[in-house]
């Protein structure tokens, strides 16, 4: 059930119902585990878990501090989602697993790119991370900065404007999902996915998507058991295989 949540931002407090759910017990077999929206105070733990358990990709290679700033962007976005499962009786943060995603990926991206302060913060954090990791910086320059620059400098020939008479579908995206190895196999990841799907559907999304590695670090079998449909396969510039998965949330309305 969706319930209003009080969100504090600096010295300002306001109510919002996005990402908000009543905290609940994960399962009767795990009475200590609670699934609920994440707080800013838990981003240090989610970032460390991301780096430790989901090391594939550029962002984890930049370290936990950069990943924490990235996770924060989801809490700041009206389209961002971040759920955690915590052990209520454990010392410390008690983090068992987390899910990061969006209810409207294109709107989330546009909101982030329109936030100059956030972009400046990302840039500063990223430059600092690369200064501490020169090998990562070299790999970034070779594999990504060059292609990005060429795309920006290459003029595209004039063509027909895209047809915008039909609005694009609202696509929700699971960006990251991780469960501590000691707790895997107990249905925690499944509960996180089901909670995200229910919330994204309620937020108006018609389709959910995700990308997972096809190697040992991926979760191809997990998502297929949950009924997600396999899509395209590709390789990153670092040579990692990735598979896209889709899950229809509702039929698109007829014009």
C-alpha cells in the first residue's frame, strides 16, 4: 500500500508519495528482515554492496564514493526508486539487499541532466575518483571518451523529424539489484523485484526493463524464472556480455 512519506532535503521538509511503501516483513521465514525505501543514511551501505557484489561496469570501478553519489541521484529524482532489505536485529546498517531503479527512465535522465548542481557534483566526484585510480582513467579515455567526442563532433545528415504524434511508452528500469551472498536463495531478490514491478505499474509504466551480465556475475536464470523475456544481447567496450530483459506491466492504451 502506498503511503505518504516525509522527505527531508536540507532544512526543508515536504511530503511525497513516490517510492513510498509501508515497510513490511520479507517473509514469515525471515521475521527479522524488513523491506522499505532507502534513506540517505543508508547510501554508504548500498554503495559498498554495489561495488562488492556488482563490480561490472564503469561506475563501480570508480569506487564506493562515486557510486554513493550516483545512488543519491535516485533518491533525489521524482522518478527514482531505491528499496532496501535490512536485518532489524543486526548491528550496524544490517543491509541484506537493495534494488535501484526508475519508474520512468527517460524522464529520470532528463531531470538529472537538467540539474546543473547534480552534474557538477558528479563531475567533481568522478574526477577525484579517477585521480585516485589512474588505470581506470586510462581505460575510460581509451574506451569511452574518444567515442563520445567523435559522436559530438560528427554532424548527422539532415533527415526526417521523428513522429511524435504518438507518445513514447513509459519504461521503468531496474538499474541494480544485489543481495548479500549469505542471504541468497531465500527469495529476497524476488521480493525486491515484485515490489518494484508493483510500484512501477502503479506509477504508470507500461514496460519494465533491465540489463544483466551473461557471465557468472549476471542473473540471467533468476530473471527468466521470474518470467522476464530475454531481449537483445551485446558486448560492452570492456568485452562483457550483456542481456536485456523485458517485463510487460500493462497494455499500451489505444490512440
